[in-house]
C-alpha cells in the first residue's frame, strides 16, 4: 500500500514538472511575442513623423548621414538600417539617412568638345549623358558636340540628363557604282580609290577560262548608289594551272605617325589569295607595325584609321615564287 502511494506521488510530481515546464515555455513565448514588433517603413517620410511612430513602438531613430537626393525633399528619410517588415525587438536603434534635398548645378559648355571630353566634364559636374544623336556637319569634326540641351549656364538638379548632338563629319558624297565585270582587279583598285571607295571583301574562284585576276562578280551591281561606307564585295578568277601564282611571303612595315593619341588601325591585304585583315589593333603614335602575310600574284596592302585610308603599299609578283 505504501509503495502504491509513493508511486502515485512520483507520478504527480512528474506531471507537475511537465506542466510547469510547458507553462514556463508559454510564458516565455508570450513575453517574447509581446517584446517583438514588425519594423515599419520610414522611407520617404519626414524625420519628425518617423520619430513619433518609433517612440510609440519603443524604437529609437538615429540619423547616420545626410545626402542630396532628387527623389525626396529635405528632412525626409532616404534609407534605414533595418529592412521594413522585419521582426525586431523593442528598444532597437534604427539608423537612417536623411535627404538634403536636390542640389542644383550649372550646366557646363559642351559645344566644340570631343564626345569623350564632354562625357567626362558632365560626370565631374554631377550630371549625366542623356539622349545622344548625330548629324553631318561641314563645320565640326566627326565626334565633336554641336549642340546641347539644356544649354550651358542653366541650373538643373544634380544627376540631370544632358542631351547632346554630335557631328558625324561632312556628308559623304554618293557615287554610281562602276561596272567591273570582265576587268582586271588592278584596274578596279585605282578607280575605287579615286572615289574613296574601298573593297570590303575579295573572293577568289578557280576558273581556267578568264585570265587570273579577272572580276567575275560584284556587289553592289553597276549603277547602284554607293559612298565610302558601302561594303563592296568582288569575286575574281584564278587559273589553277597558272604555275606563276605560287604562294609567297611578304613583310609589311609601317610606322604609325600623324596622330597625337592612340587609334584603331586596320591593315588589309588583297591578292589572288583573296582578302585578309592581318592587323586590327589600338596603336600608339610612333609605334611600328611589322607583320607578315601570305599572298599570290600582285598584292595590295591598305592601312586604315576608321574609314580613312592612311597608306597603301603595292607588292608586285616576282617571276617565280615558293610554296
């Protein structure tokens, strides 16, 4: 009987301990829930309003920095250290950044500047490039700013976009595409150069009929309106039985001068091997370009800066070559 009573007492004690533990957990959870709040979003509201809300919620606001902003008025909160709708405890310190309002800056004069210099000046003036467009001009060099909006001297908010109009250089003259079918490629070189037209691609087709170097096809066709930006593609013949047209190696040397800054230089070689770009790199003033190319028959090498032909070299075929 005593053992039964003792066992019953132990059970009561055990159950009581469990209930006490559950009660403690419930109380702790209740206390934690009561001390946890959802972080409000203070972005865009005046500091005084945010402080009133924070005080009622048991939070403290501390101003960490003040910066200019085109989005919010002076004294309004730009950002906060705790993400909105986060669960946080009461008593938390919330760091905020306040707006100083929009800063007004004076638009600098850009007309007459190269596009890259204009962009740098805008950046240093806390302004941004806006819409950019180009048109031909007989007064301003290619890439130079011709007009701007807003005009120089006007006060605008910082980070305001400034629209600029750049020169595309003088209008390129149009020509009627000559007819080259049946003519030798060497004749085409001279005619095209005179009109500042250049071959974009030279293809070679094996054909025992016409003499090697005879133009078999052209694009654009004769009579088509072209200018210096028009890609011209020619196909010429090569007699496979012509043993004088063995492949040979030429050495191309050119010292890049006449410019004060680095430029993109392209070197193209034309021969009965077809066309090949053998050099296409940013080149410093005074730098020497020295490169080899494999050609067949007479060869023509053209050096370009952009679309401007700066030099041309002719390599005539010797009586015999080598493989």
